[in-house]
């Protein structure tokens, strides 16, 4: 079958809830992927940062296969001999006392919201039903009803009502707006440390620190959605570490599964996590032995290969070199570590640029029409990055 045949199958039998770039991937390794014709591409999306460790990292694949040969799924009705190691490793990696495993990022966010609502009643003393959670304009927290109830993106929200109540949305990057929105019923403030889907929007310096201070002053939980920014992507293990603004709850996903399986979790200290008691939350697949084994390997790779340092170093180089490219349509280059974006002028359609990049051998996807996010696997080396930059330069310099 040719690429066009695979695309036709998707079109005929799938729901049309995505508009993918017309390219079919049938093989992947490290920072590269190939289509069925054998044409090779740099992967500069990394499955929205779920492939930080690179495609099919040998250590992660070995963990997957070894565990698949022993035991894969038990449910939480019984203990298994892998989940405990995973929770311990995740707590050590993040510096928190407890972890609660789920599967997708959206579920991690749901879990964080549920923890905060319960904590609000049981610890803070808010009347059940009155809990309020402050979130930010242009957020992306996933596709569940609670997550889209926080969203102001019409694509995510239109005709999905009634929406989950209890959310108060304020402009992103503005701590004063948060301060004004706080009431005695506020139980949590939820933000992404950098807004990925919004187009790699980096808030002003000090924003997270101010949120931390507001939370301390008003007895409110700070929830950081690090599903996309976490696990070394921005040059630190977690993006909040750039400001030392430690959240009460971190929502984690994507790269926790090492590019192999959906694995997500929240981490928090006992003072918060204790609100969950038997029967009050759960997931059939969360913490399963296969995911647990994969996640331990995924964390070890981040650590062993110091991918935070690589992201920091190569991210600087990437932004420096991108900024030198001569293209009148580019407004700005922004990002942290290896989570970066090129913003074109308003109204510019970046779709055709992504097609040209594809033809030149690099896969990236535009967001909001005029922004292209560049987020390669963090195992990329300097030579590969410079080769990729040469492709980007050749395409950008032809934009009229
Ligand atoms: C991707 C993402 C999610 C949702 O994760 P899924 O695994 O797609 O459910 C939530 N928050 C952020 C910041 C994300 O980037």
C-alpha cells in the first residue's frame, strides 16, 4: 500500500476529529521516522513531547518486552510487583511523597482537580459544591468534559454543553488577575508553566513564584499541568523548577510513558494525597505492571542521559540559529529548552510551510494557523540539530 491508501482508510473509517499533515509514518527510531516509501524525516513534534526519550529507546523497549513476557495487567483489585517500584521511582524523580497513576494526561488533570475539590472541603473547610478553581485563558488540559469546561478555544468547546461548573478563568501570565479572582471558596489555581498548545507561550518571569505566594497566603493549592512541559523538555526536569515555585500537585503524562504506552500520574505530598481513600478514585489500567515497567525505564533514560542538560544546551543553540534566519514573515522565536515555536505574522497560514518542511525531510505541525512548534526528541545531538536547522532555514528563506 502507498501512503495515500493508508490516508484513505483513515478518512473512510475514522471520525474526522483531526486534520493531520498528509504523511504516513511506518517506522521510527531515535529522532527519525520513515514513511512507507522509505523517505526519512526528522520528527520535530515528538508526539507532543511524549517521545522525549526518542523513538523506540532500546532500554525502554527491553523493559516493555521483558515485562510483557511475565505479567501485563492485574487491575488494582490486587497488588502487582511492579507498581510500587514505579511509584517510588516517580516520587524520587519528582521530589514528592506520593504518586497516583492513571493513563492519559487528561486523566491526570481530572485527578488533580478531584484531589483539589476534596481537599477544599476536607482540609480547607469549603462547603461541598462551592469549590472554585482558577484557570488561565488559552489553556489546554485535555479533552474530558472538565478539561474543556476550562477552555476558551471554540474548537474544543462548541456544542459540548452543559459545561462543568466551578472554574474561573483569567488572563494567562497575569498574577494580579489571579489575585483578584480569589474568593474564600477558591481551592486551587491550575496553570501550565508554559502553554504548549497555545503556541509555546512563556509567561513573564516571576509568574509561577507569584502564584506560589498567592496560594500560600490564601490556603490554596497550586496545580501545575506539566503534561507537556515535564520530563526535561524545557531544560529542567520540570518547568516550575526554573522559578523554584514548587506546586502542591503536578499533573504528569506524555513522556512518562517513554513514547511507548500511555502512562500518567499526579504527584503530591501526603497532606494532599490523603484525601483519596479506598473507592474514591481509580482506573482499571492505572499502575498496571507493563506501564509501570516502561515508566521506570523512561525515567531512568531521562536521568542517565541527562536529557534536561541536553535540552537546555541545544535549546539555546536552536533559538539562536532560528533567530538568524532571514524571513520577513517571522515575528518572533520563543521557548525554553527544546520546547520552541516560531510565530509568523497574524493571518499567515503555516500549513503550507509544514508541507514544505515535510517535503524537505522534517515533520512539524502548526498551531493556531500562524505558529509552528518545534519539539524534537531530547536525545537529539548537535549534528542532528544543525542538519534539521539547515532544512528549516532552506524552507523559511523561500517564504515570500
Ligand atoms: C497533551 C496535554 C494534556 C492531555 O493529555 P492526553 O494524554 O492527550 O489526555 C493535558 N495537558 C497538557 C498541558 C497537554 O499538553
